[in-house]
C-alpha cells in the first residue's frame, strides 16, 4: 500500500482537510499516511470503522504497547488518554465520583453570568475577534474556576495549552508541558495545605473509593492537566467553529434565530460538521487488525479520523451540507441510525468525560451571542483565517466578526 503524504497537500489540507479525507475514503476506510509533521501512521476515515476502532480493545491507548512513552506521560504522569483497563477503569471511576452531572449542572448560572459579562465588554466596539472576546475566555474561566485555579494565573495557561495541542513547530510543546507540570505540583500542594474547598481539584484530593483507593500525586497532577487542556481547548473551538458555520450558512442562522428549540440539534450538527477534535489521540495495535480490506500490522500507530467520520456519506446524507435540523429530522422520521451518533467526543470507554460541560457552554454561548448580537456577521475586511496546525485540534486562531 502506498503511503499517502498529507504534508504534500500543503496549507490547503490545513484549511480544509475534508475533500482529502473524502478522496481517501473512496479507496478504502483506512490508509497509511505521513502527517504534515512527518510522522508515519495509519488513519481511519470511515465512520463505521472509526466507531468500531474506538471501542476495540485490540487498539491500545498505552504507548508501552510499542515500548515507548509520550511526553506528557513522562513529565506529567499517566492520564486517562494514555492507559488501558484496568488502570483506565480505576482512574475514571475515581474522577467520575466528583466530576458528576450534578456538578456540571450546577455551573449553568455561572456560565451564563460569565457569558453575559464577556458580551457586555465586547458590545461597545462593534467589531472584534470572537476568539479573544468570547470563545477563549469563557471556557478558560469556567474550567479554571471548576478546578480552583487562581484568576491571576489564567492568562499564562493559553500559551501553554495552545502550544501543547497545536504547536507552531515540532517540539514546541516540550517547554509548555514542563512548565504546566511544575505549576500543577505547586497548585496541588497549596490546596493540600489550605484545607477543604469545594473546587474539583480539592475534591479529587479528598476522594476515596469504597476500598480506600485514591489518586496518587502523579495521577492527580495528570488528571488536572488533562481536565484543563481537554476542558477548555476543545470548547474554544466548538464555539468558534459553530459560529463560523452559522455565519457561513445564513439560512441556518435565520432558522436558529427564529426557533431556539433547534439549539440542541444545532450544537450536535456543529460537532458533526466541524467538531473541535479532527483526529483522536494515537492508538497502537496489539495484534494485526483488519479494517475494511486492509490489515494494519501489530505495533502500529493509528489515528481515528473523528472529523473524517463526521463527513462519511455512508452515515450522513449530503455530509458536506450544514443542517441544524439534521438531528431533529432524524428523530421525526425514526432514521436514528442515519443521522445520530457523531464521534466528536469519541466512543467507548474513552468517550470524553467533559462532553456534558462542553455542550452546556456551547449552548449558552451560541444562544446568548445570537440574541444579543442580531447583526452578527463575519468581518469582510480581514484576510484568510489562520488555521491551527497539526492533526489534533480543528480551529482557527482568530475569527474577526462585526456585530
């Protein structure tokens, strides 16, 4: 099989990878590729195959499977994205004891309050960058308050987190991971000495399972790291990508303004159409695995194409059409198998723990922005969008708009 060099597509692939995924899909659901950063691995682009791979125990999340370790594992410690059962089962159970639906639901009023404050601040200018004004400060404020990170420290988190998930050049994430690890060591020690508090990090310090099990210091540090990075970076791009899709489809925008009962379905369509995570984090084959007509050998690195799966015509009719009624129509017709089940938050035991919080923030941010900015539009006086590099996060560094 020929190795497909994704880097040869240049900036066009970064700006719009979906036509390239479609072309790959035409010749099979999985391909051996070379990423724009030069890594050789396998990429799954079919929805059915992607969903199966995400829940298949023959694909390991632990780098130890191939005798290596990842940067964040070496510096921060093992987290949920880098371990398999039974370690994964244990860690997720301990975190789930505190990161509950009740805790997330209790954030609704605060999320609304922060959203209102941010929009109050942006309105007088009449134009600006939506990422700077709303998409970034909302989720970073929410996740930092949830974890108990002091407000004064939040500004530096942006540089660290952006460099970790979308490094400007290979190797740029190394210093950021080290600095973030040191920061969390100090923060956790401060909380240990300060005594009881109701933030999530303090709760995780105290939590114990029925058998007395609890998170070790490295596990607590790595969990804080994962919750911070995954808990805000993805939501930034969910909000930004979603608003950009609405503004690029005036009919859909008008329909949502006329009926906010479509909001839940609109957010799900945003996640399917251009979700914030383009590909899963890497998996490794424990043994030869057949995907479609292709055998991926043992000990190979594999990416599951979440974005590619969301545009698979075998799953979604007219997959390149943005349709906020897609989910509602499927429910009304009973065609659940055709339209439901996007993979934007993953699937199986590694399904995103923070999905309910991301959905809640997106619903509040989108509705409030559209209600308070009836003339919201893309700014026609700006140049091309600056897309985040890499194969993990799908988003732009800024979204110039007028309101």
